[in-house]
C-alpha cells in the first residue's frame, strides 16, 4: 500500500490501517501496567470476532513461549457462560463496548458476585466498560471501516504489556514496532501473487496458533469477499487435502521450515493448489518477504496480511468500506 495514493486513501479501511502506526507509537503503557495488580493467577480473555481472535490467541502464544505464571485461556462470551469463573480474572474485549454476548457474560458474572472483570473498549460510556470492575478505553478512536484493524492491535498490545509487566519481562519496543508496521504495510506485493489469489475461489490461511493467520482468515471474508478457512499449524497436510481443489489457494504465514516440503508434495503437487508464503526468508513458494520483528513478529504478519488483502480487494474492484452483509457490531446490545 502507498499512503500517499488516493487509490488507497479514499478508503477508511486503508487509512485506519495506517493510523495503527501512530496508535502504537503514542501508546502510554503506564495505565496498562497499573492494571496488573488486579489480575489473578487464572485468566479468561473473552470477546467476539476480531476483539478476541488476535488479541487473545497472541497472548496465549506469548504466555506459553515466554513462561507467564498465569494460566490464560480464551473463549467466546456465550460459551464462557457455561464455565466456573469465580477464581478467574475475566476480560471482555469489545470495540463498540456494546457487543451483546460480552454484555451478557459480564452481567451474568456480576449477578453471581464476581468482582474481578475488566472491560476493553473503544466506546466511552458503554455497558462493558461502565459495568466492569476496571477497564481500559482504547486510544485508537472510532473505526469507520467494518473490518477492525487499529483496534485489534491496541487490544493485543494491552494484554501484551499487561502480562509482560506482571511477569517481570521486557516490554514491547513500541517505537520499533511502529516502524515495522509501517514497513509491512508498505511492502510492494508482486502482481503475480495478487493475480494468483484473485483467481482462487477460496483462500486457506495456514500458520501458528498465535491469532495472526486466523484473524487474517476473517479479514479475507470482510475485505476480499472470498470464502476462507484457517488451517492451524500443520493441519493443511493432515487430511483436508482430500477435499481441496486447484481452484483454491493457500497462504502460509511463516511456515515451519521442516514442513515446507510436505506442503509442496501433498498440496502443490498432489492437489495442484497454489501456495503463497508470508515469511522473513525465502521459501519453496512465491514469498512476500517480511521484516524481522523478533517476538513482535505476529503483529508484522498481521499488518503484511492486511496489505495483501487490500491489494486483492482493489484488484477485484471491491468497495473496501461497504460489504453487503457484514456489520461493524455483529450483535449489538440494545437496552
């Protein structure tokens, strides 16, 4: 993407992707770190759609990779109603602050006497932050585009900063992350990659269970209007090839080096499935080379994926801001 070209800047979606850079650069960590005293040893990260997929899955990935002392799980707010959560800190994330499932979980827990619930929202004065025991108001501001972008990154950073600080680990270098996001959003996407993915009837995303590829699966639906699926880890080589077609394509996000040959054999040769990679190094497939971000790599993968999806959407002459059925708030609570 080029943030000086009206081809992109005419769309709120692209402008908000670029606004993510300043959101990260200007984020004040102090109020986030202060919430650490409220967090128990067991934690549930809840929410719906983009407010849960990347923020929660990236946090769990980091908790296992870095060795957080907290036991962190995630679940959608409706299924979480079935769980015993009295000894958990419960976080409810919602861009709007009015997501019906999140409000219902919060109110149900409070009726049970739960007094350790955090709300993470972009809308001041909304039920989720207003009725929670503590909360964080996102600094990113309102999003006009249906597909959430800058709010997703700030929600993820809230958890990232909160739990790294609580566990005595180095905090994210926000200035460096902002620069890396700008680089990922600016990457030129080769025309042959865009053409390949435009022709596909369905786009599979394969990658680590850190939320990035899974979130990009959702963004594929909202931005390109194509059907999509997320194939966790190496699942792409464990049976689904039976129903795959050469009219589809797979995007491998930072593929495991030891699995590339298996993907080549089973999917590209066996199915005829076109494969594209987003990776920090060359792979066996046409590859969009990403900048190296160390433990910030999932954010870079997410931003590069946004970049790629925008190019597909524009090549297909899609109005990026006006999907036919998708809504900004999937299921809004109306009091």
